[in-house]
């Protein structure tokens, strides 16, 4: 159930996968056996208890799914080999043939069944609703219109949308609970495996006893791999019969009444009923995403630009300690990833200052880009000849008056093309803010791509909207550059 | 007897370990024109820049138009002093982002606190006087060298200074343009009311002869002749 935050890798991967999905070629049994290796895909970021690295012995994998994979491979008389893949990329990667099976908390849904083959279940999960200890919610129905956290591409997300609550999407499984504890959401709906480990254990939270729904984890197998599907099903049946599966689940404290109880009364919720074609409603959502992207970028840059100018001014003209501080700021914010800064600002500092996602996004981008703008302005200020300051001072300007009326206006003109360029950069970097739950353009695209099971159309639409936002700016930057080109040589000497 | 507008007393200046001015004593009477001559590196421009505090002095002091420049002088005091002392740079240093008119108005508005219409009136009058009334909207980059020099001159004068310092005002100009500038300066000195005092650094003997009441000669940082002065 892990989610990587590598949004760009995801985007590249999904589009690439989409391009070749027509010729999916996941291996079948014969190939697996001749290779002597059952390659299984999962995401280490999902963490305990699924599949994770042994902290005492890095490089060694642990988790109940590792043990199931080993047992399945043994039944097939091959070795198991783990292939690390971003969780949201597992299905396209299977289709591409990166590995033979998916074994990583893959929920059985009608939508997935249309795309790949799934095995018999190896685990029954319950959708668990977690709320703050003092809250009085008793079920999804009481949360109508309220923000409820979950992960994208999950059954929980489909349930939330049907329940008419406001779903808030996270990238990792700990963040939804942290935000719930801070009061940014009203509840979290996720598998009990996640809720038990990350949610119910927090002092501020409690989990409602009744499952909102139940479903199964299944092994995902390539669409054409009939023999492999039969072999996996057979192996799972033998593991269940021999009690080995129960043993594994018990060791990981996952064996509970759900595993032996009656099958879910209803099938796991079928995928949220969505129109599989791009509709006007989708386009509207895209435009909303573009608007959010533009709004956040504009606000962020409106802060970053003056911040950069102040930093550059301090760095060039202040006393030694001021210069040192400004230099330190620039190096720290330039030298660490924006993603990390967003996490720290939104989750890390939540005890000190509780920022809304929008504010945190604007601030995070502004603080980061302020460092870059500082360098642009520093170069531009340094490029104004010393003689200009002297001329102003000789006229009787104070130091600040000479900066304000003579140096700044000239430096700003020099900096303008680079500054415009940076705004285009910020516009695209703003896609990172989806990690703090803001649904901007790229996030909207990833959500819709999953719904439509089509990566190309939403991808192109998303690219087109970014282009529509940035191209006019790029043109503007070029026009400004042309205007600021060195002046023509002075006219010949003529008596006036 | 005319009062002295500038009085230099034991003025010394060094760049690092290298002394460039050695205890200079001199004075300039109000309304006179002093030409500062000497070989390259003799310290002429440094001495000129000391007189409005663009270079700090190390020893002695300079009294200028009621202000005193010493080795330790506050930035605020220098700013007040500079309001009374104009300077025209060798390379003009017009503000390239402003029109000719704005070059003349900015200082008046910021330093002299004049209203925009008042500053414009004064600027237009001066532009007419230097023959550039037609080019008021031009950018400095659109002007010839001689025109730039005239704008620089007008910009300094717009501040109603008592003392005008000029660094090589004709060095970058062809002979014809140079003569025009000399004529303008000559006219300025004759017609200014109240009297304008000029100190100019120059290699141009024609300029020195035509304008100067006194010629100071600097040699290796020492004032060797100061005709017509009584230090």
C-alpha cells in the first residue's frame, strides 16, 4: 500500500507504460520456470508489515508478503525475486513485463480485474475509519461534506467519493493520521492493516470498531498469463490448506476473525462509477487544477521575488553578520530539496504553526524560490556600475535613496528575463505540492488517469495546460530580453 | 575681499601603503575657477573626489561651503555636504534608465525636495541653457558624447550647488564638441547668480587657460604651484 512521492518518475513511468500498454507482455508460467525466478513487484515504501528492509540487516527484505512470495516461488519450484516499483506504478509495470506478479496489498476491484488477472485472495482486510478521540462520528454517513484523508487508487478512495465526503489524498500512509491528529481532516479511511499500525496507535486518535467495508488482497498477474494464474491459485490453495498461510499471517499478527469470518456480504465496492471517456466535467476539474497551480505559483512568486531582493541586498550591503545570515539562507534553501522543505513546513512544524495546505504550499515555494531569486538579484545588483551609485551619492542621495532610485531600477531590468524564467520553473515545480494534499494540475492528472485508465489523454491535457500557462510567460521573457538588449551605439557627434 | 569657499588644511590620503596626497594646503575663493593639472597619477582626481567625500581623507581636513570633511565623517554629514557640491564625472554617469528630463529632476525631487512641476521648470531652463531642450525625452543611450556631457553638467547644476567639481570634462570629446563645452562652462561662470565656484581636473590647456583664475599643479601628490592662491 506504499506510495512513493516521486511524482515525476511516476508521470514518466505511467506515460511510458501507457504508450506500450497495447502490447503488454507479462510473462507466463513457462517463462517463469525456464528463468528459474518468480519476479514479484512491490514498493518498499509501503513498509511494515507488507515488505520492508530489515533495519538490522539492510538489504534483507522482511514482511508477510516476502514470506508469501517465497512460499509461492517454492511451490512453483523457482526462486522469488523482489522488484522495487513505485506502488502507483505496479499495474502498468506488470503490463510492461517488469515482473511476473504484483504482491503488495493489491485490493481486488472490478476495475483491476478488467485490466489484469487476479488470484484467489490471500488476505481479508477491513476498511477502518479513524477519528480523533473526542470526535463523535459513528460512521461514514455522519461525515458528509467533511474532509476525510485516504490514499489515491484505493478502494477507500472510491468509498469516500460515494459517501459524498470531501476526500483528501495523501502520498504516504502515515501523513493522513498525522494530519487528522492536527485537526486538518475529520477522519481517515484506510485498510485496517495500515490503520492498526499508523492510526489507532496515536494517542489523539481512535478507530471505529466496525469495518466500513471488507475486501481482499490478491496477487496481480498479467492478462495473458493463464497458466501462471492457475499455478498461483493452486499454490495459494495448498498454502492455505497446509496452514502455512495462516502461520505467516499469525507471525505478523495479521490473523484475525476477518480471515475466517463469512465472506464479505457484498463484493468489494466496484470501482467508483465513472464515465470512462473524458467528459466536460473532467475538463472543468482540469481547469480547476490549472487555476490552483496558477494561483499558488503567482502568490508564491509574489513573495519569493521581494524576499530574493531583500536577501540579495542584505548579502551585498549589510554588515558581516547580515551577509553571513543571508548567504546561509540561500545555501540551505538551495541546497536541500523543495520536497523536503514542504514536508517540514507542513508536517514537521505542525506543532508550532498549523498551516493550511494552500498556505504551506505558497510559503514553501516562496521560501525556496526566494533563495534562487536572491542569486539572480545579487548578480543583477552587482552588474550596476559603481559609478552609478557614486553619481547618485554625489547628487546628495543617501545610501538607501541611491539604492532605491538608481541601483534597484537598473538591476530589476537586468534581472527581469531570469526572473520570468524562474516563474516558469516555479509553475512546474508547483506539482510537488501534491505531497501536502493540494490537488493541483499534475495531481488532478494522476487521479484522472487512474479513473480513465488512460494515461495519454490526461497526460497530454495536463501538458497542454502547463504549456498554456508557461508559454505566454516565456514569450514575455523574450520580449523583455529584446527590449533590454544593449543600446545602439551613440549617435554621431552633432551640435545640438 | 572675497571669502574662501574651499579650504584644504594638511590633506593627506593613502591607498593602502601608498601615499597619494601629501599634506595639501590650499584655498579657493568663492566664484573663482580653479584648474587642477598634473601628470597622470599625480593625484588630481583623488584630490577632487576628496572634496565631496567620494574618497575619504586620512589626515587634515577640508572646509567646503560651511561643511567640514575629516578622516572620520558621518554618512549623514557627507550627504548634507554633497547637496551643496556638485560633480560631473569623466564618464558622465547619467542614469541610463531615465530620460534626460528625469535625470535632471530626480535629484531635485529626492534631495532638494522640490515638487515635480518645480523640478521640471528648473530642468527645462537648464536644458535650454545647454542647448538640449529638444532632447528632454531622449534616453542617455540616444545621445552623443557631447550631449551627454551637457546633460551631466545640467544635472549637477539643477541641484543649485555652490561648488561644482568637474573631472576631465573635455577629455572624451572631439575638438569641436570640446569647444562647445568650454563655451558653455565659460558662459555658466559669467552668468551664474549667485556666483558658482568651479574646480576642474584637466589635461586640456586650452580649457585651463580660457576658464581658470588659478591653476594648481600637482606632482606626485604634492601641490607644487598654486598660481594666484595664498595657502
